[in-house]
C-alpha cells in the first residue's frame, strides 16, 4: 500500500468505528482486524501503519466525528506530511477542500468533560487519559523470579510490576508461556495490593471476570487459604481455569451468580470472608489509553446505571465479611460518581464500617479512598477504597 492508500484505508475503518460507536457495535480493534482479514494483500507494515493512523484520529477527536474523513482531517490539519497525502491519486483520499468539515479536537464529548471537571480532572489531566499505554506485566512469584523476565523490563511502583514499551509482543516469550508473568496494568496490581490477601485467609473476588486480579490475589496468598472467584458472566468466568493452571495457583473456587439474585448464590459465604474485593462494573473512563473510542459510546444514563450497580454490589459484599475483616472497592474510573461518592454512600448506609488509610507508592487521596491517574501515576485510571468491619 502507498502512504496515501494507508490514509484512505484508515478513513474507511474510521467510518466503521464511528458507526459502531453510535450503534454500540463491535470495538475498534475487532473492526480493524476484520477489515484486514478481508484484505489479505495488506502486509504487516501496512496493517501497523493503518492501525496507528486510525487510533491517532480516534484519540484526536473529542466528540464523535461526523465521518472518518473529518476525523482524519483533524490529524492532517496538525500534520502537514499527512495532509499532503490527500492528493486524489489512485487509492488515495480526495484533495482537501477549504470548506469541508474537520472534526474538533478534544479529550472527550463536552458533557463528559464537564463530569470529569466536576470530579477534579482538568483538561490537561483528561488529555493524558488518551496517552498510549505501555505494556505492564506482573511477575508471578508462584512460578518466576526477576531472572525470568524478558529483556528490556523497567520496574514500576507495584511490588511485582515491570514495564515494557507499547506494542511489545510478550506472548511469544518463554516467561509468558510458562506462567512466570501475567499482563496486568501497574494500577490494577496496586489495587490488588490494597486487598493485602494473606496466606491462609478466605478471600472473595466478587466481580472476578476473567480473573486477572484473582490470579494476583492467589500469588499474594502464596497458594494457601481459600479463594473464591465470582461473576455473573459465564463466558468470562470460564477463562479463569486455564489461566490459573498456567499460573500454578491453588485450586480457585468459581461461583457463577445469577444477576439480580446474587445474595442467594452467596448465602454460603455470609460472614465467612477475611477480605472481599469488589472490582465493580463501571464506565471504564480510566482505560481510555487502551480503548479510546469507548468515550464515544458512554452516556450519562449508563454512568448512573453503573453507580447503582456498584452501590448494590458493595452492600452485598459487606454481608460476606467477618468482624474485623476488610472490603476493598475498585473501579477503573476517574469519575467521582463511581469513586469518592460511591465510598461516601457506602459508609452512610453502613454505620458498622470505617474507611482505612491506604499506603501506596502512587495515587492521590480522593474522598475516603485513593485515585490513580495516567498523567500523574503513569497507570490506568482507578479509584480504590478499603473499609474495615467494626
């Protein structure tokens, strides 16, 4: 593909991404993969270049662009080398007209920028939410030592966290194949450290998903104790078993919950847990570095719905904790509605609990918890709070 043809390919993909954002369709990475699957002529350099152009345009536009061309014109307006590729030649985008629409630059749609501002995230901090993310891994102490790490790793703030440049291919390495390392953002690792899961304890991961944090908890417990991974999504939860086997963890119990009827499924764990982790469903505003088009899909109604679910799950989780036990609440969001406000609401509804101070080598206090942010901490965005049952 010529450089101009790559720009035209990115425009065509952007049209599909924009349509999917409006209709809650497939994510951008799947759209890109499907587009190239139907065009085998494109080589690896072409795929890499088109993908980079596509995501560059997605990151540049705050509001959902009208068209893929308008999005790419935003990039071209600030990059003369790309603007020159709009030359109208074969397989190239048409020449730029002086009066055609150009998508507006921004970190997010206006309404969402207002919500972020009200949560203490200014425009500069919001822009960092769209930086390219590095590749972070967690050294799995059940199987590996620092000597097993592939070359090029730099230490992060997490106890077992290491970092590689973006686009590092870690899956083909022996360390990954053997289970000595797991891909996990440093911020995610730090939230697991807040749980302080110890050998011999009973620990519940209430919203385990595919088990990334569950595996970190298992390593922290040194393969002794009881660890229960719960979720209402059968497909995601089914991915945990092969991951756990590869990681060499203790047998992890899995519990599939019926949405809306979680207390019935958890009745055997009431008052039994030393620690419960609630990594609650959320808007994902802290993960835009990895999924920048997600900000085009979000609505205010969805945020309110997520907040209601988080409050309900926190109250359910509280019933599982022993006296003097702990409850850790985590969201990958920078919005107070899913963070500080949620923690305050939990304490107001549950007088038998108190917030505990969190000591981490990163993060900023926010309400009763701690906030991790891409611009300040170099991690995905998270809110984490820890509560103690009195």
